[in-house]
């Protein structure tokens, strides 16, 4: 039985019928048994059927991770020699140069279902994979190998099927099993599970690999008996079960909890066994050899013993065999080893390896059980195995030399420090954005250090040890120039406990930080329900930084203890808001109560369930209406925090008691000003970065861009080209620059605004009403047009050229701008303009508001519609930070002064 991602059931007979129908369709479209076909798609029932059909047809099957950046995926397809490429997404511009026939997996399976049946074909005949088993190049998978450079590993069909049979015998799968793989089917581990399901005649359920909550429901509902996942998934599973504080009876149908993909920590093994009562069955395999050593229910020690017919030795650096208990390189002898490597054009270069050196560290115990420690020269980060030298090579496409140094931090885990040799000494913010274009999301730097040149040895070679020392210093000293703002002090040990009303809660915040690091993928999956992947990734980093700075922040401002903080949560950045308005205030508030925004209520609730299951802080969700909240918890709060419109803020403020502190976070115009001497490329890059944050739906986005006329033509031409090149994609797509508009009222307002201003349209403007897709749009007005731009949560760039600073200053002094004075950005040497702006705004110079944002420092301006603190009948328009405002307005001295 196959249960697909839509919970639809297919019997083995139905799967065979669908596979054979698909084979006929593929033949009709020109696919022959002599071809190579590359498949790249997420887990689905259609993927499984497609894989079985291709194997039965006898083609050479290449499996490519669907999460690879499009450019890298296209390169590998081009080099594979494949005639056909099957995927579950339409191809973007990166594939234009790839000469390959493309078919969409969902479409061909749907077509096959509509045209079943043939007089000369037995649709229900068994799938034997006879032709495929005879191919020497039956399977191609891409692996980084010991060098990290992607290489196509070629295995024979016989070796794959034999390895599956060895695994089946070891693990004892039966037709009564119900399998639940939480792994990508395009990888060796996931592929082996699909083949084991089919060979053992078991049942298999498919759910999104990151939705562990759905996995638990499926285990209960389907009576799952075998689960396969990576360690991170089991961390999440334990957290969810602990959060429920209930019995594990709903999952007691599982007889084997299997784990692999990366080394399993002893801590996770112990915690899992203690909580579930059954050990995790660890396994070890490689793309080159398939499964090598597996623990089983009758021998659940580490990775168990090698499969039948497979032998393992542990060698030292000189190649000598080490005795039991000694750590060395794992060396494997297996009949299932690869027989070739793919070369350019698809030719297979034969590889004869009776002995396979894995480049992994491990040890054998006295009973032959294997323990794996990891790669000899790799680092593990966010569930990925990374190779610093390969990342540096990719990053080097930025135009200057780059070195990547891994540094282990006991508080933050593995940190990647990028050292850039830049004689021009351009700022860290510039290099962070530039390098980010060439590396994957999970490869991006934690720290960047900019040097004039790399240190050298006397022989002229780069001094790698000196670079490693520089990287270690950058991680240890967060406040050094080029790493973090100088005023960011995050070492809680330097803060006296007397300055923090509830110091015991600091440990809870540390646990929250640990969760965000170790469960990043789960948090990302949740956040990408409401924002695009790049924004969500940055939101997690900003949240971690704010939580790490919480002790120093509260110690610096020393807010008094209050009984309750009430929060009306914003409709965006749910995680960052959770830290700033709920978690950090819990250090000085006995209780924090919040009401989610109805726009993202479901996501905020799930986020709270995830986080509260770890931190255990007195943070309470109130799901009543806003009116009910204000009558109840809001009325009982000493401090009330609100993010929203000025009109609603004023309505709330007038209903409060005179002793309640009200903090309003509103909207600003955020003018973006580019002077005559600005670096045009940097200014355009910065503008796109800040305006396209969350696909244009963020309060940091500038509503107007003023550009000096001497460079306005160059600036606008480059902006339009860059905007036209932005890539649209689903929220969860890490390679997409933006996604659909999540807020429908903002979508409608944007369309109306574009309709009224279409005469100024210079780029973009296309709209897809079906999915809320608004192409990023550039509007260019005549020079020195007086504007009072509305706040648009949309990817719209309003550009106004100016000829003189006098006109610009008059514009900025307009009451419209003054009331909305929150933040501003200046590129170029405009000291007078910066000075004027700084009187009312938080100002970034030659960098964006994103770059200067510090969750532990006040932010904002003096515009009454932008932000204010209110107590009694007085309003204080000022940059806001909750702890600072509480200290200033609710300290005993302040209270006495105001009552007098």
C-alpha cells in the first residue's frame, strides 16, 4: 500500500498499473531504454511511481536534490549526458542553456492516469526491473565526496538491488510493516527506503519530512511500524512529545525508529531511549556503497555490524589496521560499491575499488559494532555537511579572495567566518550581501572580517594558521570592528544579577537560542508559511542576536519589575516580535500576555507552542478578540505594547488608565537618499535588499527614494535591470528573491496605487491575480516632484530625482514627513542631510536599516505617527525599546514626579 502526501491510498496493483501506464506515455514521448533520465523533485506519490516506471523501463536514472540552487542543478543536468529531465517545478532561466527534454512529474502522471489500458500489455504484471538490474550505469547520484566538489557516482542496478536485499534481511521488514520515511527520496538513504518498501511488499506513508507534527498524527492514524529520519527530526519529535506531557501510547505501534544521514549523538540516543522506551537504530551508508552497517532490534548498538558480505576496517594515518576501540578512518570492502564516476558529457569513467576509503572517522567495538564520528575534514551545520574550501571557492566569485574558517563556539555551535581580502576596505554589509549571491543559505557566514590582504608566510604563501587565529578572535570578540556593532555586549556574565529582576530566566532564554540553532529547519518551515525563505532565515539570525543581547540590554537600562506586560502582536516578523516583546520582557515582568494578530494567528500559535515547550516562561497566549483582550488582560497590564496603525493606537490609548504605560510602534516613510557621490551599485543593492525584505511587506521598506539628478539615470537604469532579474518563487524556496503577497488588503491597495500612478511605470507592474503575484515595480517621477507617499507593504520602488539639497531638506521638513519620522538611509557624502535627519530619525549611512538594526537598542524617531510612549495624558515621540521605556516611565522616581 502507498499512501501519498494527500493521504490517498494506492494498492500494489494500482501502483503497478500506474507505473506501466506511465512507461507507455514516456515511450510515446520519445524516452527509450538507452537514455539517461535525471529526476529532481520532492517526495510524493508521483515521484515513487515515476521512479518505479523508469527502473522498469530500464533507463539510467540520475537523482538530483530538488533543494539545490537552480544554477547548480542546471549545471549538473547539463554535464550528466541526460536526454530527459523530470521535475516537479517549471524550469527558470538557469536551465535555458541546458539541452534536455523536460517533463513535469505531476503532469505526466496525471496524463498517464487518464490513458490507462492497452490490449497488448498486462498492466498488472509484476515489475521486475530486469533491464535496469543489468545496466552498469543504472543509478547516478551526486555526492560532494571528500573534496566537497559535486561528482556523479555511478552504480550498477545489480549492486543497488543486492544492497537493498542485504538491508531487508538485516532489518527484517515484512509485508505487515507500515513505513514512514522522513527523508528526501533523491538521496541514498531515502531511495533505499523506497526500494525496501517495494521489495518487502510493505505499506508506506508519505508526509513532508519537516512536518514532524503530521508524522506523529500519521503514526497514530496509520499504525506506522518503521520510521526513518535524520537526528534533527528526532530532536523535534522529542520536543513535541514533551510539550504534550502525555503518554506515548499513540506511537507505540512503531517497532523500529531508524536514524542516519549524519552522526548520531550519544545524548540524543540516551534521551530518546529514556523517553520513548525504544532505542534509535543507527545506520551508516554512503552514496558510493549504499548501506554499509546497520543496527537492528536484536543489536541496537551504535551503527551495528556490517551487512552480510560487507567488511569494515579502521585504519590509522599510515594505513595500519587499528584494534577495537581505536579511532581512525573507516575503510569498507563491499560488493555493492560504485563502479564509475560521471564525466562531462555523461561518459562513465570506470572505477575499480575493491577497498573503499570513506574519509570518515569511526571505531569498532570488540563485537564488531561500528561507531561513526563524522568527516575527517568537514563541518556539520544546520544538518548539512559542509566543506569550507569549496564554500570559499564559490564565494570567491564575488571578485576578491575569500577564505572560510570554521570555528566551534560552545554557546552558538559551529560558526563560519569568512575572511575577505579587499584593498578598497568596503564595509562588511556590502560583502555580506555580495557573497550571499554565490553561496547557499545554509553556507552563509556567521561573521565576516575584511582585511587589506591575507597574512603571508616568508615563502609568500597564505598563513592559514594566522587566518584561523583571526577567525577565532572574531567569534570570541563579538564587538570587534567588522563583526557586530560596537555597542552590542552579549556576555551575560558581565551583567550583575541585581540589575535583572528575574535573573533565573536567563537560562530559559539560552535554551530558546539553542532551540533556534538546532531546530532551524523546523522554525524556517513555520515562518515560511507567511514570509519568503530569505526573510525567514534572516529573522532567525536577528532573533538569536537579540536573545543573546537580552542580559546586557536589561542590565544596561535596569527596568523595574512589573506585574504584567500585555502585547497586541504585529502581523509580520512573528519570531523576532516574540523575542522583543515577550521573551526579553519576561526578564522584568512577572507575567507576559499576548494576543496574536488575526492575520497570522495560526502561525503565531504554532510558534508559541514550539517555543514555550522549551523555554517554560510565564508567557500566555490570549485568543480572545481585541475588545475582550483590552477589557481583560490589557486592562490588567502595567505595560501595553501595540504595533499597528496610528488611528487604532489612539483609540487604545484613550481607553487606558493613567498609570498604564502604552508603547506604540507605528509606520514611517523611511526616506532612502542617494547623493551625487554615492557608489551607485552599492546604493541599488542596498535599496533592493531593504525594499524587498519579505517581498516588500516590511516596515523597513522605504516609501520614497530620492536620487541626485547627476546619477539618477545610471541609478534608475541599474535598478530597473536588477528588479527585472529578481526571481519569484514559493515562500519555502531558498533561491527565490521574493514570493506572493501574503496580505490581501496590501495587495489591493498596491494595485489601486499602481493604477493611479501608471504613467510613471519604468519596470515591472505585471500582476497575477490568481496567486497574488505582483512583479517588483519601479515608478520614476519627474525631478523634484512633491510627494506624500502612502505606506505600501509591497515590492514598489518610488523614485524621485532631486537637483539640490535645499529642495530635499524642504521636502523632508514637510509635516507629512515630520509626523512619520522613524528611520532614514543616506548613501554618499551628505553630511548636512545626515545631520538634519538625525534630529528626528534613526539613520543608516552607506548601509541599510537592516544592517544597523539592533534588537537590544532603541529604534525609531520623533514622528508621532511613527512611535511614541504614553503614560497619563502625555505622549513621548522617541525611539523605543521596551526595557528602556519601562525604566524611564515606570521607575519609582519617574512615577513620583509624574504624580506630583
